[in-house]
C-alpha cells in the first residue's frame, strides 16, 4: 500500500530552511510527547510513515536540496544531508511521497523566476533507500518538472511522469539499477 503523505507547497519563502545547520532551540519542553525539532527553521515538505518515521526536505540557498529524517521512536533528527548540489534559485515546492518498505521519492525544481510561473531550468527526481542512507538522483534540464511518481512491485520500481497534450515524459527507477533514461513519448 502506498501512502501519499506529501503535497505541493505553493507558497512560502524560497529561503525556507536556508541557513546554518546548527541545532534549533529545544522545544521538547513544551509537552512530554513533543518530538524534537529539526536543525533549521522549517521544512518545505515533511512526511510521516504509518510507523512514525519522518522525513523532511528543504532548499538551502546556494547549496541545494537538503534532507533530514527521524526514527519511529521520535529521537533526534539526523544531520542535514545534501541530496543535490546547485547554486540555482529554488522553486517554492517539493513533492515527497513515501512508500512501504522505507523508500521515499522526491521531486524538486530550480530556476530563475520559476516561483513566478516560469518553467524550472533544473528538475530533479530523487529516491532515498536503505534507511535513507542512500539517495539516487536524476536531473532533467529545461523541463516543466515531474508531476507525479507512482510505484509498482511494492517499492522496487518507481515511475516519474509529466503529461501534456502532445507528450508523455517518463523516467523509471528500480532498486537494482537506479534511474534509466528519460523517455519522451508522443501522444
């Protein structure tokens, strides 16, 4: 069963989460059941699996796409991990989708003026596996960005897609070989 726990965040600062990776003040004193905070201001997108594990991503200005995760017990967040390095301007959304088995797919975009409606210049498909200790990434340049990601064979195979009236653009990933080539299929 696949649970879509992420959504597109269409507004907010493009600097969300940007800044240093120093620990945030401890806010766990507010409630005995509160979970520790991540090490930056906020995530652009955050998801939670049914078992309580959490993953958050944000854009760090002039660095790229950052990820942190937390185990089911609600302990400390992992140190920020750079998933994709770029100095380009980030767009204002990240799409995260969690799959049973611990796999996470991410879609993120960069480019001047994309927050104003211009297409991104860098569109990233990323997949995190092995307790998120490994991230596979595939970049497509000068592209409107991936619209969705779906799974088949549990979380063994993922397909990123974007459809238009004339084209279906598809990118496949599998656990054994990683990403394949981008396919452009005329409708």
